[in-house]
C-alpha cells in the first residue's frame, strides 16, 4: 500500500504517496493515540463529508487532543486531494495522531499530525459473495463497556479487537465476525453496523458502546422514508433464530446482506434489497438526481 501512486495530504501539504512517512517512535504507533475516518466519494463528491470530518474532530476531542485544522480546512483538503488523485469514486482515509516529539505514555506536548489518503477500494466484501449474503462468525472478543474504552471515538486502539476477530473469522472461512458487547448483547461487525428484519420491521442494537455509524443513521432514514418501522433496542444473540433477514452497513461495506451468523441463517429478502438500492441512489451527488 505504500507503493501506490499520487499524493497524500500531510500536515497541510501534498506529498508524494511514497514520501508520506513517520518516525518509528511515533506515539500513535506505540500507544494508539490516533483517530481516523473512512469516507467514500461517489460521482466526484465525498458522501456526508461534513459529518465524517466533524466526527474526526470529536474522536480526537474524546482522546484529549485537538486537531490543528478546522473542519472546513480538512474538507477542502479532502476535496482537493480527490481531484488531484483524479478519482470520482474512491475511499477517503483521514487520520490524526500524536507525533514523536517525546516518548512515554504521557505525550501532552507531542505534535498532532493529520494526513489524508485517497485510493480506489471498490468493494469491501467479495462482490459475488456479497449478493448471496456473507457468512459471519461470532467473535470471541466483546465490545467493551464505555467505562473501559472511549467507545464513541473512532480511535485506532478500539480496532485491535476488530482485527483479531476478523482474522480469527477469516481463518475459519468466514467473511467477518459479529461482535457481542460486554453484556452479551449483539453489537456490530468488525467494521460495520448490523441490522435485522423481523416481520417487516427493522431491528438494530442501540449504539451505546459502539459507533452510531453515519451509514447506520442514513439507512434508518431511508427505511423510515419507505414507511418501514425501525426499532433500536438491546438484541440478544438467541433472538437471531427468529430473524428473517440480516445485513451490515458502513461506509466501506455499504449495505451488505448477511446469509449466516454462526448457526443462524438468513435469506436476503425484499427489505434488504430495497435498502441496498435506496442507499446506492442516496450516495449519488444530488446534482445528478436533479439532471
Ligand atoms: N462500526 C465500526 C467498528 C466501523 O469501523 C464502522 C466504519 N466506520 C462502522 C461501525 C460504520 O460507521 P460509518 O457508517 O460511519 O462508516
């Protein structure tokens, strides 16, 4: 990935992709003092750019640091970089981290660095598998209690258990893992939120210890627009037995049908398909809709 072409925006400048380097004693690397975003551009526009950039600022605030560029400056840099990279449809990854000025757990004075990279990342899950519904394992690691980790921050450190869980699932032939939370309730996948369908209604866990994804909120809006009732509540894994459809959603995953979660099976059906299509239409720049 360090060999791709083009530019990376780093601390206010566009640097050649291969030159966007950091020192090995970076605090963010040793102690996970880093926050990031995942965004997608469609038709030359970054979907919900302001929401994502504001969340980046909020994630940093939760970790106790201030990003030295305003939301507007980061938005401008993201748009400019998208043009410079020459893409209309692409994935956008801003990241902010504590630098290498001092070493040790405490790093109050370390510089806060910011970078943005944009590359083409068409489908998060294998496209063929995706339409049939992907298979999920149930992860061994649980989403922590918000008193154990700053779960509202899209912080790099929270992804340690996600990578471990995804790797364990992949080793068993699954596409991803569904994580429970510390209470044993259904939480989310390793990089996407989860929804279920039961008797024509949409069910999704209350996001009290994991990200309330921007895609999650978009899908809830789309469902309501269709007159589909949306219920946010605690969901126990045993309930999966009685659910008809399941899907994941996130910026990278978009809306991805799920066919299996551990011993439970689902058939991607009308509600999942409708929301997949509505999401595909929703992400297109609004000017295209007016044409
Ligand atoms: N949960 C996790 C753990 C994620 O990494 C993501 C992707 N950012 C999401 C949920 C979905 O968030 P969003 O829809 O804002 O991309």
